[in-house]
């Protein structure tokens, strides 16, 4: 279940007004809301790295890693021969450009015959293509990620979307850009639920979003007291959810 952007906006406005710092416009809120969402999303990956060496909690639903994977699982995607792959442009004849909506690539599979691409760094990729022992094949395709995108070689040549090779990819998608949409009536912005875009984050992140946006709003308003209030509430919320 997504987090309602209107609920978050109204809570942020209420807390900001308690500090007597005035009105946060929808345009300002949308900018801060998207920044806060990305900060929370990117923090998942850092938290997973920190938690991985630690032993799991015996309580299934309070295990930090279980909770993190549940939150991050919302953004996991698998694209089998669909719109995204077929429309991924090719640069320089062999580099497949990665769409902006992809945050992290997972597995890449070539389906004729079915084989998972072994991803290498650029140096090992070049060496593997000329060595008889590591040369790629249709059963063992190799790839690497560069500044222009990804390159895949199956021994017969570079594989690109739209060729005779069917491809599928798994990836972590970026959160969609949120928007508190509105119509103006009597010089007042009224929420328009029909075109608004809610947060994609797990519903448990609602409070964290409110406090993080409040902190960012205080920075934007150059209001140290609002920043402090947001930081304090955010830290308290983190401690109670650990």
C-alpha cells in the first residue's frame, strides 16, 4: 500500500505552522517530497550492507533484514521481452543504454538458448573475449557496464535488443516522481486526487517522510528551529522503529 501524498503534505503543513514559519507551497513541497523519497530509498541499500554481517533476529517480523527486503521488494522488477528492453537504445553499435527508471541492474538473461549473462569489469570483459579458456559462448554470454550503458557478447557478436536474441532483465526501479497535484479555485490550491502521484514507499515510511520533509523545508526556509524540530522528530522515529 502506497503512502498518500496528501496525508504527508497536510501533516508537514501542520507541523510547520506550529513553528509559525508559514506556508509551504505545493511546488516547494513536491521538490522536497521527491528528495526525501530518494534519500529514504537509497538508505535501504546502505542499511542492507550494514545488516548483512549481523545475525538475524529470532523474531521473524522484527528481523531488520527481513523488514528492509520487504520495503525494497516494492521496487523489484523483471522485464521479459517487454517494452523497456525493446526500446532500450543502442549507442555506438554495441552499448545498450540503461533507462533512467532503472536504479540497479540485477540479472540479465538471454533466452535463446537460456543463459544468464556473467557481468565482468571492462578489463576482464576485453580479456575474456580473446582468451580461448574464457571466450564467451551462447551458453556463457558475458557483459560489462560502462559509461554508455551495458555490452553483452555471446561469442558470435554483441547482443542488442531487437536482434534474434530474446532478453530479460531483473532490476531495481527508482521510485516514481511524486506530485501533490491541485487545481486553483478562488486563488486557493485544492488537492486533485485524480492526477496526484502518491509515494511508492512502504506505508510504514509515512512518519519518516513527514519528518524528513519538515527538516528539508526548514533548511529551505532558513529556519533553524524547523530544521531542529524535523531532525529531532526524525531521530526519535528511527529509534522507536529499530
